[in-house]
């Protein structure tokens, strides 16, 4: 076991040499000081057997046939090789692994779905908590906190699973005279899960109507670095101690921090409770396509794109959606590259805003349109297509609304998108603004650009596997493209950023005051900086870890860790936690 672990770790170290960064736009990246495979303190086969036999979930080692498939990240170049993968099934499993990892100084990483394009949810040699088996969903239509009800979702559930469950709901409408369904603010990609999405703010096709995911978050349950369960909401924090006692305080700092402070650094959030909303009369979805280059590669229809952006800039909050610029050939034509407009109307046929997009659909440069009506959000959402697994470099900018106000700046922005396409950089412009500007449920650390901008523009430079995992030329091209896009923005959406971003604190949270408040929360709930990920709160700090810091953990007896004691103590302490009552 030890020899194989050493070999695995040598492979990991060798692979890292391909990612050395020398260009001025690159950001130096470091690893936390932890125990990794090959170290004498890393779990041996006896430890693994004991741990695995006492989990409700599963333990996956590098020997397991499913190991590689489970390890893959959506951005393949950020796929890592964890020393262990844990698939917890219960909150107690999470507690056990947090305490075990901390007592052994292991690097614990937390993954909900693997959609983090800069690899913050995994790490070579880490103990990776993959929450996919924690996917239960519970609906409550008799909520005192939300008139339309609420839904409690474990972190491993995908948004498609949530939409499918919410689609089954039938209950009274706001007037109590009709029976209607419900909707919830969530992501568009089917396989995205709750964890990082929500903690990063979470924009949605219906966010311009109902706000960000964090604006709709009522409560969350988290396992913090000391292994305790905490239930967080806007008025209090409930802590379940190891001796079975329950402590309630009015400290809401951690709840504030997880509503936009990013994932992977506060603890393991095991479930989220969101507001439900009453649905509209119907959902409308429209598609329009405008070609961007002719068959010789010359740019065309720039003025048409400017016209479209001018119209989009004035849309009512009932409209939301996505505007894609890609350099793929337009099927059935000789055109190269296209602007694809996917817009959703959350309202009724009689609403005045319903006609705001008509001039786009009838624009002379549009070569293809679709116009569909759906009776539920699920019926619309099932047609969404997830991004494929790829080797890619991603960057994002929160585009200022003023950019589209003036003809000159609007034309410059359109020119920049064309320049990016010539470098094979495709972009998705997510409509933001509208009612996202309203901070429901109190303040959040979310960058104001995500609320008040016009687009959250995420761009990607991808390349085939034949080029290799690290296409240095492609990465440099992407970084130069990022600098161009940043000129039009406030900052960056924390869920879709570039990995090389020396000024990440300001790009994510706008000012040093907000970051300092987040850092103070981090120091309070995780003073040893146990939870660590790249460009996350506290990631630039060292870890003040000492044996004295772990003596209070379950399982510590006279300075030695005894897993059988730890497991028994956790089972005793968590029986009172209401998370055990969640039903599927």
C-alpha cells in the first residue's frame, strides 16, 4: 500500500511540472502544508479498512475501478488525483471525515458536482469529500418564512433533480383560489449541484425576476472545521455539540459569509433551504441566430449585434437568458461564427414586457428563430444543454450596464467579442441586473457588479487532448483575452473566474472592507485555516496548526487519535440534529 502510494504521489508531482507558469499574467499557485500520500502519517490499509467499514457511504481508493471516472472534473485539465475519495451518505459521515482529516493533517477538499473550472473542489493527494450521494430533497408548503413554501436540498442534488421534484408540487396560489405549481431559483446546467453554486452567489434564468440564489437562501447546515454541526439562518446559529447539547446564538456572520463568500473554505455545507415562488401563467423561450463571419472569415453584422445589445439593455426583469458568441460554422449555411440569443420570459401573454424582444426576432440580420411556450419551468429546463468535458481555460467579467448605453462603448464591446472569436475564444453572456439589484434577506458579500451589471460574461479557450493538458500558447491567448474583457467590467463572478488572477480579492468582493469581514469570519470559524482552496478566503495565509489545537476533537485520547472513540462520540452527539430527519 505504502509503495503504491509513493508511486502515485511521484506521478502527481511529475505531472505538476507541466503547469509551471512564467508569463507575467500568470499567478503563482501554492499548495497548503499537509500530509499527502507517501508520508508515514497518511492512512494505511488498516485505517482505510476501519474507516470504510464505519461509513454509511463509500470510500474509494486509487485501486478502485471507479476511481478515475469519479475523479474527472468538467474541465479535464483541472482533473486531480486525490489520495482518497469519500462518498458520504449522512451528515455523520461528513463529521467523521472532517475530524479524521484534521487530526491527521490531511488536505480535505469538498466537491458537489465538479463544475469548478479552476479546480477548487479537488486537489492532488487530498482526501476528497464527494457529496453526490447526499441528494435528498424535502418540500414544505407550510412555511412561515416563505408564502409559497420552501425546499430543503442536500448538497449533492443536481439542479435538474431539484426542478424535477419541485415540478411535482401542487398547492394553493397566492390568493388561495387556484392550485398551481412552484419554481425555485437555481442554475441552468443540469448537472450543477448546490454547494459552490450557492456559496458563490448563484445566478439563474429567473434571477432578474427573483434575485440570486443567495437572496433566496433561508437556511443552511454546515459541518465546520471542529466537526460540529451548525444550522445557520438570518437570525441565529444553532450548534449541535458532541455531548448532545444544543447552543443557540444570534451570531449570523457565517450565514452572511456563505451567501457569496465562495465555497470550499468555511466547512462542508450539507444542505440548503431555499424559498419557493409561485409560477407565472406560462414560460416563454425564444431563440434567434445572427451570423458573425462570412465564409472567408470577414466580420459581418456588427451593427446588428450592437442593435441587439441595445435592446437587451432595456429589457424588463421578466426577461432573462443567455447570449452566446461562438466561432462554430452555422449549420446549413456558409457562415462562420454566430450570435445565439436564448431569452426567457417569466410572465403572461398579456404582459407589456412580452413584446420587448419582438424587434430582435424580426431583425433583418437574424437567419433563424424559435419561439416556444411551456407550462412549467422543468419543461423549459430539460432542453438546456450542459457544457461538455473539455480542456479549457475560463475567465469572466461582470460587464457594466453603461457599456451598452453609449453607441461608442457598445461598438467597442462588440469589436472585442469579435477579436476573442478570432482567437477561438467563445463567450456566454448571462443577463444580470433587474431585481438582482435587491438584496432580499439582508446584505451579502456578493460583488455589486453581479447585481447591477448587464452581463456576467464567461469566456473559454479550449483545445483538443492531442495538444496536451497544458497548452501554454492557448493559456497565454486566453489571458490576453481576459485583460481585454476586464476593461468593460466591475469584477468577476466567483463561480466562473480565471485561475490566474493576482487581484482576486477585489475582483470577487469589490473592496478590501468586504474581504476583511470575510477573513474575520474565516478566522473565527476556522482559526487553523484547515479548509483551503485556490483564491478562496484565507488561501494566502499560512496554517497555524499545532497538536494543541486538536485535543478537543472527538477521538483524541492523551494526544493520540482513536477512530473508534471518535466514531462513537459523533454517533452520540448527532442524534439530536434535525438533518437526520430529511426525507427523499
